[in-house]
C-alpha cells in the first residue's frame, strides 16, 4: 500500500473510533492533508468514495465539534473530488436538510452553504453542482412542510450559487420566480426577508417579460392603499431589492412604482415607512435618470420624515432653544431630552432612513445643490440634537456630505461670493450650524459623537476657511477637555481628529480671533505632544507648527519654550518614531522662522541633535528652510551648516542629494559678508562628480550651484571652474538629453562664467563650436549649443559683433561649410538676433534667406529660425523683407511661413500690432494650403496676431469660420485656439460668441475640422472655462457623440505581406476624451455626473490604450468629486478594468514596445483601481471586490505597488 493510501486508511479507521477526540482529530488531519495536497487521491476512486461517505456520515455525529469539523473537511474535499462524485455529496446533504431532526437540518444547511462556497470556479464542477443542486433546493422550497429555518438556509445556499455562478444557476432553474413569490406571504418575517434578497438576486437573470409580469401581478397591486401593511412592507422591500440588483429592468416601471411608494410612506406605520424610505434610497442611487422627475417629491418626504418623532412633542422651532436652556440650568433635564427612550419606539428608524435618503440625494444630485442648501440644510441643522445617537450621527454625516458637495460644485473664484450662490448660502448658515453642533459636543458625549462632531467642524473649515472665527472659545474649550485624557488605543483616533481640527483652525483664522483663548488649549497641545502614541504626537506637533506660522512673530516663551524642549528631547532620542521625528524637525524650522527671539536664547542644542542624531534628510530640509527665511543668522551658524551639508554631498548614493543641493544654494546666499574664500576651493571639486548625464536632476543642481558661486565669489571660483569644470560643460552642451530646466541651468552657467571674467568669452564660443564638431554624432544638438553661445553673448555683450561675424562666414555665398557648421551658425545667429539689432549686419539676414531652398530639412528649419528671430531684433527693418519672401517666393513659402511663425511668436505684442495689418491678408491666402505644415504655421501666426489686437481681428476670424473650404475652416479654428490659450480676460466678451460657432464645427463633415474644433474647445475649457460653462447643455451631447467608434473611418493599409488597420477617427476620439477630462476638472458643477460616467465606462472598452488611460484618469478624478455616484457603478466597470490588468500574450511577432504598452496600461488600470477602492463599500460591489483581491493578494505581481497607491 502506498504511503499516502496508508495515511488515509489510518484516518478512516480513526473516524470510526468511539472516542470523539479521535474522530475530531482524524477529520482535522484529513482537512490538512487535502489542503496541502490537491492530488491526494491519485485517481484512487474507491478511496475517494470511501472518504466522502465517511465524512458525510460524521455530519450525523452526536458531538457538535465533530460535525462542525466534518463540514470544514467537506469544504476542502469538494475542491479535489471527481465531478461524478458530486451527486453523492449533494443528495446526502439535501436528504439531511429535509430530515426531521432540527440539529441535523441546521448542520446540513451549513454544509451545503460551505460546499457551494468552496466549489472551484474552473472546470465542469460548477455546472454539475448547479444542475444537480438547484432543482432539489427549489423543490424543497415548494414543499409546504419544510421548516422555516430550513427555508432560510436553502435560500442562503441559492444566494451563494446565483452570486458565484449566475448563468449556470438560471440555466438550472425552471422559473425560480414562481417558487420564490409564494414565500413572500410566509408568516415568518425572517423567511420573507431572506426570500426578498434571493429573489432580487435571481431577477437580473430572468427575461424582461417575466420581470414585468412580476411587477404587474405582484408589485403594483400591493402598493395600493387597501393592501395590508404587512404585505405592503414586504413588497416595498422587494422593490428596494429590485433597484439594487435589477435597476435597468425596474427603471421603466418607476412611473407606476414611485407614486405607489410615496403613497405608502404616508401610512402610519414605522416599519413600513422605513421600508419605503430604504426603497426610495435604492431607487435614487441606482436609477438616477429615471427617478429625476420624482426627486422634488422624494426630497420633500424625506425632509418631512427626518423630523418624525411622535413620542417627543417639543416643537421643532423651539427644540434647540429648550435644549439649550436645559443645558444651562439642569443636567437632569438634558438627560431627559437626549436619553428619552421607549422600548416600543421605533420612530428613530424612520428618521435614520430619511436621513440616509437625503444623503443619497445629496451625494448623487449636484445639480440640486442650491435647492438642497435652501430647503434641506435648515432641516438637517434643526435635527443636529436628535435624541437618538445613531440618527444624530447620520444627520451630521449627511450635512458633512452637503458641505463637501458645496466645496466641489459650489463654484470657484468670484462665483462663490455671488448672492444666493451655494457657497454664500452655506456661509450664511454657519452661525446656526456652529451653535447647534457645539452644543452637542459636551464632555459627557460618547466617543462616536465627539468624533463625528469634530470631523464635521473640520469639513466646514476645509470648504469655508475661517468660518469659525466667532466660536474659538467653545471650540478650544471642548478640544481641551477631550485632549485632557491620555491617549489610548480607543481614544487615539478621536485625539487625532481634534488635533487635525486645530491645525485647520490655526491655519485658516487670524490669530486675533483666538488669541485670548490660547491659554486654554496650548497646555493640552503640549500634553498631546508628549504622548507615547506616535499619531497623536505627530498631529500635536503639526498643530504647533500651524500656530507658529499663524502667530508670527512669536515673542512669548510661555508655550514656545516648553515646545522647544519637547522637540529637542524627541530629536535626541534614537527610538523616536520616524514620523514624529520628521514633524519635530519641521517644528524646529518653524520656531526659528517664526519665533527667532525665543529660540536664539536656547543655546543651539537643536542643531547638534539634528546633525548628529537626526535624519540627514530632515536636517537638510530644516537648515534649508531656516536659511531661506528672512531670519538673520550669524556667520558661524552658516559656516557650520555649510560644512555639514558639504559632508552630506560626499556620501555615496543619490538619495537626498537634491535636497542637499537646495540647502547649499540658500546657504551660499546667507553669508552676510560674502562667501568665504575656502568654500569654492572645497565645493567646486565635489560638484565635478555631478556634472554628468547619469542624473539630469543632480546635473541641474550642480550647474545652479556653480552659477551661484560664480555670481557671489567670482574671483575665487572662476579659476577653479576654468581649469577643471569648463571642459566637461562643453560635452554637456551638445547632448540632446539636456533640456528644460537642465538646459536653462547650463545657459545660466555660461552667462555667469563670462560675467565673472569677460576675457573667457572669446574662448568659450570656439570651445562650444569645436565640441559640437568633434562629437560627430547624428544625435548631437546644435540647438542647445546655439543657446549656450547666445548665453555667452548675453553675459558678455562686447563679443557680440565678433561672434556674429564669425558665424556669418559659414553662411556666406560660396562658403563651403559643412552642414553641421551651417546649421549651428544659423541657429546661433537666430538666438543672438532675438535680443540684438542686426540691421548693420543685414547681409546675415539675406544670406539666411538663401538657405530656404536648401536640400536638407535641418538646414531649412535652421534658416527659418534664424530669419524669424533676426526679424524680432528689428521688426521694422526686417519684417517687410520677410513678408516679401512669403508673398513672392512660392517655392519657398513653407519655410518662409515657418520663419514668420518664429517672428510672430517671439515678437513683443506691442510691436506686433504695428505690423499685423500688412501680414493679415497674405496669411489668409495660405489658409487653404494643402500642406499641413504651412496651415499649422499660418494658424499660429493668425492666432498670435489676433491676440495683439482682438477687437480688430476676432470678427474677421469669426467670419471665416463658415468658409466653404474645409482647409480654411480648419486653419481658422486652429488660430482661435491660440486666443483661448491666452490667459488674459480683457477680450473674453469677444470670444464668447465664437464659442457657439466653434461648437457647431464639432458637427462639421470634415474630420480634420472636427478634430481641431475639439482641440480648441479643450483649450477653452482649460484656460477660459467661464466661456463654456453656460454652453455645456449644447457641448456635452456633441462630445458624447464624438466618443463613439466609427467603423467607416477604419481603413486597411497594406505593408508588404501584412495588412494593417488604420483608424482615422482615433485622433478625434482621443481629443474628445481629453476635452472631457478637462471639463471634469474645470466645469464639474455643470455636467450630469451619471451620464458622464456612462461614457467614461464605454471608453474603457475602446480598443485604443490611449483612450483607456484617459478614462482611468477620469475615474480617479470622479472618485474624488463624486464618490457616492462612482461607488454605485464599480461592478459595471470591473470587467473592463480586469481586462486592463491582463498581461500581454507573447507571440512570435511580439515586440518589446507591445509589452511596454501593456505594462503602461496595467499601471494606469492599477492607479484607477486603487482610487476606486477608496470609495468602495465592502460587499456592495462583488465583481469589483474580486478585482481588488486579485491585484492585492499575496503572490500578485502588483500587490506591493497597489498598497503604495492606497
């Protein structure tokens, strides 16, 4: 006998033992064996059957522990048994569940649920299980003698099956609705409740005819006023289940269903009212479009019933005042008001459900914000003191959501302060909010109440900064009371919330509004800062930092002194928590910046603690912050810090080096009497190590530091730079990797170098030129070298004439210069010509024009650059010459227009307006050019000219929008885009009418016109959202229409033996989604979130990865601005997100770029999934929960990255 078979036989023998412990341990060992080895039976069918029968037999064991262990063992066995043995398990368990013994029925029901939960989702086992089990379970439900407890367990099992295997479940069922419906009239409420859930889970799978028949036959007749309350309550709960699971099927019936529920909610029965309100909440959440006509009625009902409290007779208007009097006079009366309770009183459930319904409306209907603030907000405020704590917390939560929605959708800038705007309305309610809320925050209040109250105050300050200026005393009083207790595991979260509120309070209010109350709170803050709990300490130190900044200059040692002692002690202690240490470092910096008079008397122990015991990175940041402030520090401090920072620069590795450089840069400028001579001698050699292309960020910092040294200590620095640094910078100049901030730092370095010693300029220019020639590589960048040469001329103007003459030689007629010399000369002359008038060297301009017809694109582009920028240096002299070139040289027009684009783009607006008139006509003659490059340059010129004189030229552009030529229309729309990109608002009144016409062009027959129109709208939405806010009703349908994939725009391109699909509509779709993203960012309060989200969901299905990535970005933003609405659509988006996480299938033709694009899409999907998971409620979206589990579970390649994103 094989060892494994021997082991199993031994366990079977023990299962037959009369000793219960032997039986239990045998089952436990078998469970372990099966879990560890999925091939335990090795196709030994006889042993498998024997084990199954024995485990099933132990389900009937007399000992509960043995039975429960048998159930667990069965859950593991079901994963490894053969499919043909499944009926053995199913039949036996169903037989047990139908037996007469109650305990056996219960354990059998648990076993069935365990089995269906553990069935592997792969293979044929699920189909066999469903086909075998579901008919028997349905038959059991039809048996009138089945006990209620068995019915409930059977329904639970069916729920698991239909959730895990929906299609297989409905396939195995024969009209399950007809089986469930009779159970809705069962005399046991628990059976009815469970039936509603299971029926609702099956309904998405039945036909529309069957669903409608259920509505017509069972739902609508039960919503009439003559129906018994108990029956109506059941049906209303069923409607809520339908809304949650089958919202699309229920939506067409809402015109009949909603009025019935609104009628039923008026009946005087608390349980029925609660059910009606819950059903309405589900409908509001799941059927946002169809429920819209009924929202005013639903809101009114909810606002009315949130006050429903028949057992408490104080009038609403007087309730708050009476409670306040009670608080002031007698605690006993307050207890009567707040703690009044009656075991039979269930009215609080109605109030709680009403509040949740209002919260659903608030969270999903931003378009109703003004109405909600004016009608619902006062009602919620009046219920801040509800006598039932759970209701009170729901009211505060709903109001907090209303405040957050105001922050998102209440407008921005000047719109916020407009009378009757949402923001202004909420601001006017602050006194009543603060009065009602602070009265509830008493020392005897529960932790949950205090947590909720302080969180609401925090939300108020985030949306309306400075709104609690008149309530500093009560806020500080209750805060001090809460912070008086020591922090424990149970109170730490509350203390952190209170301290976070104080951070916001100090940061958003003038210190004069709370100066008199500070003695109440600062001792408690000090107490919190000395707590052992790291989160509490960190937040207390944050509060002190905010107080220091707000109170600048702090002159009292009353609280600043003890604070200093505490943070120094924390810094000296090597066991201090990393986060606490970081905040202690911040406090040291804030003390020096905001309380220098106090801290200068302390002896400087903080610097020793920072530099020796603290984090190097934290010390660097602290020193940099102090050095960068206006606080006067003596030279010895600067020198000490400088020496220490240079020591940090010597340490190996790149981590933290950027911060060290930033610190060095401010320290160098801090010396009151100039940089000491020894600093350049020590620092310059260190900087040489960073002057390489290995790390462009550190290269940038190295060059900036050298520039500062050359500026502040030229005599000492220049010789060192000339001898050891300058040669390496020549090699940097021609690298194409040097760009952006790094290139700016390099040009600044050359400018500072020649400023430090003018004589070096005559050597630097040839050095740069020679380095480029020597490089010989095709990737060398003459553009960068030209910029560096221009920087040398800028720093040493005396060499300008000689430099111009030198580079002019290479472009003289007859000169036999290499192409690289010609390109560099043209680019250098263009860079110099931007700032120097070259009228005296006008032949340079003429010679540049001759290269407009050069053979290579590089030379032609350089010639256009040179001519255009030389024109900028003296536009009155050179502009007519360039214009003549545009008008007369048709064979060189493309290059001439590029040159004109350079001139127009770089010319000061005042000078541009003087020449615009002569250029306008010729440009329009080229607007219908068949060359894309010419049209693009023409559009850029027209746009720039228009910004120079909008009243004159905008009407002319507007008149050309209806031109018969699609090329002209495209050019004009592109020109208008430049006007939208201009941040000036001086001519917005002229741009307004243009928006409407541009919108019309989104429907243009020409694809190019449509695409450029979308790009123009995107520019308007980004830079001038005020122009399109009122046009969103027209704009959004147009944009939604452009998101659709259009097969007629797909063409097949043959590339040798291969055929390649080209989607000509992709660019337009991509531009559309970019525009949608912009509108979501700038006009979120003007769009229908639910409709918007549907098109984002559809975008996830697009074949183009670029569009999927844009949709992921929008989902991240939507999760922030509309979390409630997004959380309801997670399951709809989960399948497409799951597809986005799939790896690329590697085939023979797969290239590296394909894999990289797939990984990029996976990372984008992961970011969206992480953002969405933050608004997901566990159990509400099972498909999305599966996705999150798949990317976050141990073993997933994305688990670590996913955790970092949370």
